[in-house]
């Protein structure tokens, strides 16, 4: 019972726990580097928790809206990065930050998107659906983006990485749905609170390993860190808020927040395993900074996402 109470408390204070994870990752770079090798396993665990929270019935029910999700994935993963590439070319903006923003837009949603939806008080099912569909389409949607920007690297490596990620998502979600089907058919409010607490703790642990480049930059080159952080916040929050404004006219109210969250929170870290070091090494600082608005989404945009729902 003590563990249950602790996890339920973690669910209530999930936003604070995410901030603690960010701070630990920045202040303890040695720990961040040590955890970096376990990121894939931690992300798989995060996916399992998210799918366990949603359950197969809700997920399958959401798949009835697959046509809209498919169209949205094409907009997010092709139209938006292509527009950004054109805008950056017109402005003559090149370099690591421009490349990082384009790759972020071209990526599929992060595995923690359903967890962020939970922490903002919203339905995680639309975010989970967008995660699965966006990841499944990534091997196709990435082709035109890399064709428009061949300097980004070899497309074949990206396709292999996307395939591996899709397998991980399928395995984690399948295992979670089996647990829900046979062991947790009708979870109580307390059980859901425990799952939400586990989700918050897991996300805080994952972010520590993704912050390995931020701590050294804070001490060695604060001006470069500030520029990368500004680009990360503008890219992430800008896409979320623009998507929310548009989706409020086009999507059901319950889907607006989770779908907007997936617009700004993208799995740019996927490209770390897919592209050559000559492309990814300059991006490490941006990717680390990108975790900050990502993990501050529930804290800073929570009211924005609740403001349209009078019941919250």
C-alpha cells in the first residue's frame, strides 16, 4: 500500500517530477552519460506504460479515425518540414539549428506523447494513435524531406532506424494490451493513478540520458546554449500552439490537446542512430535543449490546453 500511495502521489505531482528529471540531467552530466546507453530500453518501458494506460479497447476504437490521423501525419511529417526547408533557404539560414529544426519536424511523435497528454489532463488515445501511425509512415514520409535536403544524410539508415522503432512500439504496445486483456480488464481509479505515477517517473528517468550535452554547454559556451534553447522552445511550443489553434476548428475537442502535443514533440533523437556522426554531432546540443520544452509542456502549456474545457 505504501508503494501505491507513493505512485499515486507521483501522479499528482507529475509535472514537478519531470522538472526534477531535467535538472538532474543538467547538473549531473556523468550520470546522463552513463544512462545514455539505456535510452532505447527506457523508451520501450515508457511505451509499455502508455499503452497500458490507454488499453486495447480505447486504442482500437480510436483507430476508426485513422483516415484523419493519416492525413495529419502527412501534414506534420512532409508539409511542415518542407515548408520550413523552403523558408530557411529563402532566409539563407543554415547550420546545426536549422538542420535540427527540420529533422524535428520530419520525425514521428515522441514515444512519451501519450504520457504528456495524461499530464495535461487529456485523453492519451489520440496521441498514441498518432504515434503509431506517424512511426509506421516515417519510412515513406522521410523520403521527400531527405530528397529536398540531401545533405542530411543517407536515407537508407533512417529507414532502418524507423523500422526498428516500429518493432519496438509494436512489441511494447502488444505486451501492454495483453496485460490489460488478462490481468487488468477494468482498472480502478487507483490503478490508473499508479500507472500515471509510473509514467511520470519513467519520463523523468528517460530525460536524464538525453541531457548529456546540455550541462557541458552551460559551463563552456552559454551563448550557444541560449541560442539552441531559444530555437528548441520556438520550434516546439510554436508548433504546438499553431496546431492547437487550427485543430480547434477541425477536430473534436477531446482530440485537440493530444494532437497538438504530437505536433511539437517529435522523436528527433531517432536520427542520432540513423545519420552519420558528421551530421548528428553538431545536433546533440539542440536535441538536449529540445527535451526542456518537451518536458515543460505539462507545466507551461497545461492551462492553455485546459482553457477550452469548462469541466477541467
